[in-house]
């Protein structure tokens, strides 16, 4: 099955996250924060990606969402706890690469693969 959803550039990241939020279980505000970081990330070139969580960008996101630095830090912590935002061995913060959409020619493809484990199902029926 293929579902095509047309979105504009202002809502793309929010709609993108909503499309698979059943797996992430993010709150509405967490979605907005992650979407804002994804949008900012898309504007950075490969050599400046590690600047994503620096003060200037954080301040821009705070202003956009109307939240305090304290609130933003709490949302970042919650997103870390859910594996959406990660920290590397050098304490650099980054978005989990599995979350970042690949956009080509104005399109992004999101694929679900459901693996039904027949062995697990069989064990449940015998119990």
C-alpha cells in the first residue's frame, strides 16, 4: 500500500514525525521541539551539523516555540530518554540518524516493515 501525503514546507517535519509517532510516543510539544531541530538541521551543511544544539540555534527554537531555556532543556532530556536525541562519546548531542528524513527532489519516503514473528504467536497460543 502506498499513501501519498502532500504537505507544505512549514508543516513537513511535524507531519513527518506524526506519521511514525506511534512508535516514538512523543507528546505534542516533544513533536514540535523535534520538528524545530530537524528543520534547523536541514539548513546546516555537513561540516556544521555538530552546531545544531549550540546556544544560537536553541535560542531560535525557544523563540519560535515560545518556551524557556529550562523548558527546552527538559524536552531535550525527554527526547534523549526516548532515543530520538543521542550523545556521543565526546558529549556531542545529535539527532538519531534513523529519525532524519531523506529528502530528494522535494519528496521523502517513509517505509514501515512489520515483521510478524510466527514463533512468538505460536508460543502465545499454547500458553
